[in-house]
């Protein structure tokens, strides 16, 4: 019997499934993740991509996964930029990965 929680995203959670669930918003959509998840983990359990590069429009999902490559920048609804791979998700966080976020 598998403990995996199936998801539509690139990542599938295989362990630590008992942690507290927290809510956040991504491009205006209400989602949830687990307390202690990085923003990158939270987003990639719901999506196959993290963002699209501003240079070519190609899909990105992070590269180095340790905060060195500048590939995982996302924004909060207030415009603050953060590295998804090294920032822990906070309850109620409102994130934007599209050029025109939903209202």
C-alpha cells in the first residue's frame, strides 16, 4: 500500500503526509500545502511548472534547488520577489507566477 498523495503537479508527496495543512493563494486560486513546505514544493505539487521565463516564455521548474541560480523567483501579490526554493510557505501567502494574476 502506498502513502503517496496523488497530485496534478510535477511532484508527488511520498512522505511526511501527516504535517498540518495550510492555505495559500496562487494566481488567485485557493490551494493548500503542508506546514514546512518551501514555496517551490507547494507550487510544484499543484502544477507541472513553477513559472514561465520572462525572456523566452518557456516553462521553468527550478534548477539548482538551493537558491544559487536565480531560476525560481516568484512574486507575492504585493510585488515582493522571493526565491521559491529557499522560502518557506506561510499560511495565507498570496503568490503570483503569471504576468496577469487573477483578481
